[in-house]
């Protein structure tokens, strides 16, 4: 597997994990407000 292919794949994974983290934080924040 060429180097640039690996870099491209890692970048895609990074974007997905950041998006998932933001979604998780937003959901937690909304849940916290809903409880109080």
C-alpha cells in the first residue's frame, strides 16, 4: 500500500472520529440540560 494512500485513509479516519466526538459531546450537553 503506497504511503499517500495510508495518509489519505488516516485523514478520513481522523475526520470521522472528530465528527463522532463532537456528536457525543453535543448529545451529552443536551442530556445534561434536559436533566436539570
